[in-house]
């Protein structure tokens, strides 16, 4: 049993899945909510700032409205979110208030973290709540988000919030107590992994799909969240939230998987680039460009072999190796049509093709973040 003391962390983001908060027939699990509010109060009394990313609005709303387990239409999900969100926010306010804590509701859409200006605005609002000693309770704004403009799960939203706010720990509370070598529900021989040094393709291969109709996430989305968080220097813990006082359980040493933060974290402006959830396009580059990027250089058109996607100048694009592995992300200096035209060209050939003097780099190194997830790592397995 490995103990992970939460006392050393000064800013902690806690993500709570729908199934933990809402019972399909009985509605809100008030006792459980009261217990985690007690845990948060203990952390706050120790000097930590706690941010909560709380799922459950749609699940709670469908219970309040008596819609059962049937598949909901988009507009029905949005209506459930509207009903559920007001009940959820009120419950959080009551339970945190019982512990002498103020709380503030923050509803975000994908654009609030993906567009730079709105990202800075959201960060300023949440920062102000923390300064005022209020606990921000954050959720995706499901009343207006459609499938095309949503995070898709609150694991990635939580990672985005954690890195945006400079949290030094992200805790994902789930219905599983950590990462296993295979989904334990499908493979009884799966081994628990207490420590992940770095999220490699081998680690990602261990992930399964979502296990509950109340949640959209699964272990795969938790590892996606882990890549975002650890790259920015945020440690991550995945553990079971099904017990009462789940944060105290971590402190007691109950089973959890700890993900180490990167030793060379991305900071500041590049955190926003690295955390972009859906790149607008992809640039496949040659081996020479891979070497140049890994050594800290800009991406020149000469190294680009293929361009895909409908992106505009300033959008985030993924840079892919000849083998198809994403190695970097960056803000592109050209619209997609012009990027296609100059791919493979030397710098002194750009003006003749485009009819204007373009930038020499397709992505400047100041606007580029190299991924280290493909490098070697050590994983400790526990039988």
C-alpha cells in the first residue's frame, strides 16, 4: 500500500464523476456529497486551495424529471442539464457552507479554454474566486454545448482547468481505484499499477472504454487527461470515489494510481497550446524535421510532407512523425490552403508560390510544444 499525502499540495483540482454523485433511482447522493465537502474543508484548513470539477447535472436532471434510463435527444439532455445544474449548485453550496466555505459556480464551454482571450478571462474569474477563499465548482455548460463543441468528458475538462490554474495536483475520482494492465472487469488477471512515471503508448494500450451509462469517460479519457496535466507539471491521482470521504482515503493510503508530473514541464503560454483538446489539422513531417523539432528548432515548410485539415492561421495543429505518432503541437502561421501550397518548399521559394513574403517558419519554436509521451518510461506493477 502506497500513501500519497495531500498535505504538500497547495492547489488541488478534484474531478467527480456523475455515477459518484447521482443514483439513477434516488437522485443526489447527499451523504456522499457531505463527506467530500468535509474532506475539502480539511484540505482548506491546511492551507490548500481546492477546485471542484463536478459532473452530474444531466444525470441529476433526468432523475428530477423522471426520464429513466432511455437515450435522450440532444435538446432533452440540455433541458436535463438546466434542471440538474441548479439543483447540483445548490447542493454544493449547502454542503460547503455547512463547513464554513463559500462556493461559486463556473460553467464553461469548449471555446472558453480553447480560444486564448476567453481562456484568460476564465482563468481570471477562477483566480478571483480563489483569492476570495471561495471553492470554484466547475462544470461544462451542457445547456448550450452540442456534440461538436463539447469537451466530451469531464476528465479532460478537469485537466484543462488544472493546467490553466497552475494546480500542482489533479485527482480523478472514479468508480475504479486506479490503472490496471487491462480493464479488470474483462481480465481477472489484470495487475494494478500504483505508479506511472510517464504515459507511453504501452500505458495507453491498457485503457478500456466507459463502464457506466451515466458517464461519458473511461480510462482512455483519464489517460488523455493525464497527458495534459503531467506535461504542464501537474501530478495526477486516479482512485475510487465510491467510498465516503474519498480524499481522506487517499491520505490513509487506500489504493490509487499516482502519475508523476513531467520533470521538464511546459509553462505559461505554452501550457495553453499543449492542452488544446482537438487540433484543427495535422502536418506530417519527415525524419529530418522530427530531429530539428526535438532539438528545439522551428518547423520549416521544407520538412512538411503532408497537410490535412481545414485550419486558419493561428490555429493549433498536430505535428505527426512519418510513423504516424504525434510529436508536437503548435500554432500554425498559415491558412490550410497556403500551407498545402508551400509544404516541402525551401524558405526562399515561398514568396514566388504565394505571391507575398510569408513567414520562414510554418510553426515558430516560440509557438510550438514538443510531446515527450513517446519516450521511454518506467512503470511499477503490483501483483
